[in-house]
C-alpha cells in the first residue's frame, strides 16, 4: 500500500512539473517582433528563431512575404556569418496603389549560414528586415521555413484558427488593421525603422540557461512535495499500526 501511495505521489509530482514546463516549451516558436504595424509605414521586423533541436543547429531561414497584399520594398540588416538574399518576382495579379500599379514585388527573404556557422541547440538568432510600404489590410502571414544541419526542415506556416487555439507550428503574423490578440501581441508596439540588435551566442546561452534553471527549480519543488507526502503517509501508517 505504501509503495502504491508513493508511486501515485511521484506520478502526480512529475505531471505537475510537465504541466508547468509546457508553457516554456510552447513559447519557443519563430515569431516576428513587433507584431503590429501601421499601414503605409516602413516597418523594421525582426524574426526571433530559436533552435529547438537538441542535436542539430539552424543553418537556414526562409521567410515568405505576402503576394496578395505585397510590400513594395524590402531590405535586410547584414548578419555576420550569414548570406542574405531577397527574391523579387512578377505578381500573378497586378496591385493598384496610390503610387501606381505594382507588377512585381519582393516575395521571399533567405538567410543561409556560412560554412561552420549555425545557431546551436539552446541558442537563438535575430533576423531583421525593413519592409514597406505596409499594406492596408487586416493582417499578413509571414511563413518561415527553418532548416537544420541534419537536413530536417520545420515549416512555421500554420494559420491560427478562429478558435484561437495555437497550432503546432504557427506562422509569424504581422497585424496591421486587426488588433493583435494577447497571445500573439506580447509586444504590440507599432513597428519603427530602428534596427534591432543582433543576438550573440552568449545571449542565446543565457536564455537557455535561464529556462533550464526554471525547469530545474520546478522539478526540485515537485520532488520536495512528493517527499513530504510520502513522509506524512508513513507517519499515518505508524499511528494506525
């Protein structure tokens, strides 16, 4: 009986740790910051890309730009150790604007790591562009495709359903006329042209260490709870004896 009681307590403690740690894991998605911009402006957009794999590093990032409501111009902030290209293509349907008819527009930005360079496990990197003019629409999806050194690719391209439940691989979203929901609008600041700082390996390591310490603290707390419950069970057993 005592063994079953202890096993049940241990299972409860382990479940508590996993539930508390889940929000930390869920936050490790590719996101764009700021999440809100003003129509007609030129916005500085930064994609935060964490390496979620424990065995491979990030070596390439491709971000798809909107074509139905395109940006007219996109430039990128140079990133040491990475080669960046902006692809411009002819639009399937010309777009009429106050400045004239747009027949071609930037459709894709690609960052490729140089030989020997990667965003290692436990680290993240910031990839920054300046995009404009921001289209006069509710929101635009900016699907991102993350390639790892082992050849695997994670497509951050899922659209969040109307229910608000976050999919497994949500696409970064830039809200314009629509208001960013609380979950996606953690930093709903109107985008500006101020360049974002480039993340370094030490920054990523610090972030990973902080998360690791937090999970470790939760685990120790759960273990202490299990020990306390086990001790109380034993005392009750002795009294009843």
